[in-house]
C-alpha cells in the first residue's frame, strides 16, 4: 500500500488555539507549534497509529477512518503505546479495526489518565496480561469498543486492569477472547481487574472460555447494566466473579445467561442472579436477573437486542443512566447515556 493511501486513513484533531474541534488535519503533516497545525517538509514515517501518537500533544485526538491497521496493511507495530491526554477514536467500531495479528498486545495504557479511546475493534492481540488492552495506573475512558479474538496466558484475555482507579469502561462488546495457555477451566477471564476501582457500565461480555469478568484482590467499583452471556465451558466459569471477599463492589441491574458454571461467583460460591441479590445486606448487589437477552445474532457478533428483549428499558432507573432519547436504560452495550 502506498503511503499516500495510508495517510488518508488517519487524521488528527488538535487542541490548539485558533483551531475548532471539528477541523481535520491529516497525518501526512507534522505538528508546528508556531502555526498551530501539523506540517511536514519531507515524507516522514507518519503512517502508523504509533507515529501519530508520538507526534500528538495532550488534548489532541487521533481520528482513524474506516480500515484495518495492522503489521501487514500499514506496518503498524504492537503494542501501540497510548500517550496521556491523547485520544484515539475510530470512524465506527465495526469497520475501524486495530489488528495486532498475534504479534503482541494490541493497546498499552500506562499512566493514561486523560483521554478517550472509542469506536474501534481491537483484535488478535496476544500477551501474558491483557491481550487486547492492558491498562495500568490509568483513569481514562474506554467507550464503544469491540474487543474480540484476543489471547492472554495469565490474566485478562480481552482487557486487563491494574491499579487503575477511576477508569471508565462503557458500551463495550467483549467476546470470543481466550486463554493462550493450557490452563484448563481456571484460565484468565475476558476482563480481569487487579486492585482497581472502576466504572463498568452497559457492556456485553460473551463467549469467553473462563469467567466473563473477574475481580481479583483489591478490585472494586460499579458494575451496572451489563450482560454476561455464555462464558466458560465444561461446567466451569461464571458470568461475573469476585474473588476478593474484602472489597464490596456495586453489582446491579445485570443480566446473566448461559454461563457455564453460574451467573455469579461470590464469596467462594457459585450463585444464580437471584441468590447473588440475596447475598449482600447492604443492597450493593441487587436487581440482577437471569434471562435470555434475545440478541439478534450473537454467534455472528450482533449483540443488539431484538424487540421484546428483557434488556430493553430494564436497567438502573436513575435518570443519570437514561438512554440518549431520555428513556430508561437499556441493559447491554447499546444502552445508557453514551450509547451510539
């Protein structure tokens, strides 16, 4: 592929005086702080996402047009290291694809405390921790992402979180991520949290080979309006597992269906959603239920609820969780205030 074609896939929205947020500046330009725009006198290697990130300044947004960004298409290197304060947004999540092609972890967020990553598919990452996304000491926002087909050997086949208080994860579809090692049924979860207090709302976690979401030591936060669907295999693996008996996460208005061992694994017990609701006397665990969410085509990757789905307008009734049209929250990745 010629560089000129690749340049047309990337754009930057700089947060620079004199430029409005809707201006698009293409990556075949380098940043000139005097003039406040990106400009190149020669053809530098500004054709990968990483090169764009390295050029960008805090407050900038790198915009990816539809296409596949991988070692074989545009020479992308992995993992892609995010820079604090620089946002990464795709044109739409189904068709804007970051494909690590199994070379390494896909996205690495370290000390990423201001920025948004959204509207992307993250696939074919492979690492010990966080095959798709690794976040450590980070509190940015992950929104409207599809995390699929990644692998990890130790923790977080799709997403791994470590010491990342304040991180927000909303409207994600995390499915089909699997262990890369022979760990049997006790392998890494698709989303794994170590010692992080996060907000995890309006997501779908499906078709993992172990737990869908797993909270390890020190993990805490709010987990609302999610769907945990057909995780685990051979009688092992819960939709949602909290292995730390000390912390008290808020787990509410979630749907569980078809998970291999149980809806929830809490306090060392495999539980149905109804049993989980009765486990905690403080109402931190409440209003969870078991039901088929009636996705359109989950095996084909379509997790939109059909008409009549029990997920529709069944989420947290607080107005702060309402859908964009003002109706009550739809449970799953297509509901809530940040739904697309």
